[in-house]
């Protein structure tokens, strides 16, 4: 009887641990590229946001045909952590930037791009984002 009780407690512990892990993994979206050559504390930035999903990050960034999510995660080496207590950007050197008065995913992306564009290495990344006019149409 005692062995069954211990097995039950162990089973509950494993289920609880699995739930905590799965909640963490579905709220953290990794950067799609890493910037290892700079040797910062982290080879990517982290955008923590109060938004509950990435659904609002599927619209296009102004002047491009690229989604907000792709601008952040691919072009600007930024992981996105949703469902957080506050909106903030954590740079590769771990400096934290509070993002205020955010009402939309478009707004938080614009503010993040502006912040990264003001960084020494980030300014080149922002310049490299392809604009609609830079994309050459395919001729048939």
C-alpha cells in the first residue's frame, strides 16, 4: 500500500512538471537566427510582451511584405516571450528597455525596431530589412 502512495505522488509530480514545462515552451518563441559573432552575453534579444499570442504579429511591417514576427525573430535576432507581466526589450548585453503605452502588436514592433535601430550593431540590422521598393518583381 505504501509503495502505491509513493508512486501516486511521483506521478502527480511528473504531471505537474510537464504542465509547467509545456506552458513555458508555448509562450517562448526563439529567435530564428543567432548573432554569435559578437560574443555578447546572449546571441539574441528578448522581447517580453503582455500579448497573449503571436496572432497579432502576423500583419506586415510598414513598408514591407514581411510579418512583424519575422522582422523581430529573423531580421532582428529577437526571441518573443508572450503572456508576460510587462512589455520590455532585453538587449544582447542584457540591458533592459521598458516599453510603455503599447496597445497593439504593430506598436510594440515599431518601438522595438526603433530601439534596436538606435543600437550600435542593431542599426545595421534595421537598415538591412528589405523594403517593398527594394524587392524586385519577377518578370515572366
